[in-house]
């Protein structure tokens, strides 16, 4: 029953995601509408490593519920997003991302430092 809530919290599209106040406004009425039978449903077993992109939170929900809240369903990640996630999850991919971040960070710092030196030199003249 938390599928629409969770999908809006972890969506890749930031403009469609919940802010904290929106999440609270969405969640409170949904909790109040739950019946004792729904609250007594057992929690599914632990899945170990959980990947949001592969786990179907909507599986087993009633058709009426899916119809009512389907607009909140997170879209399937694009091919590009899935590719980048798979690359990053590999050992060499994580190393490449760290190396690229280090290069960009050091290049950015070098540019900032050189601008500061030039500005100081011009100001001193």
C-alpha cells in the first residue's frame, strides 16, 4: 500500500518527486483510510540487497488501488540510466567514476586558483 508514496519519494524525475510537506500531506490521509485488516497484513520477507529499479512495489495490489494511484507510479528507468547504474556497480566502473570526479574536482580547483592569482596580480598592479 506504500507503493505510490515510495515511488514518489525515490523517483529519478526530481520535479515529480515529493517535497517533505507534500509527502506528509499525501501520507496522513492514506494512513487514516487503512482498515484493521490491511494493517494486519504480514510484512514480506527480507529481500537482502534491494534495488529500487528492479523491485515491483505494485505487485499483488488490487486493480482498483492501481487504477486510483497509478499516476504516482515511477516510470521504468531509461536505458541510459540502467546502463550507468550497471557500470557504477562494477568494480572498474566505480574506479572510473572516482577518477573522473577527482580529475574534474582538481581541474575546477586549478581554474579557481589561477583566476585568484590573476585577480590578485591585476589588483596589485
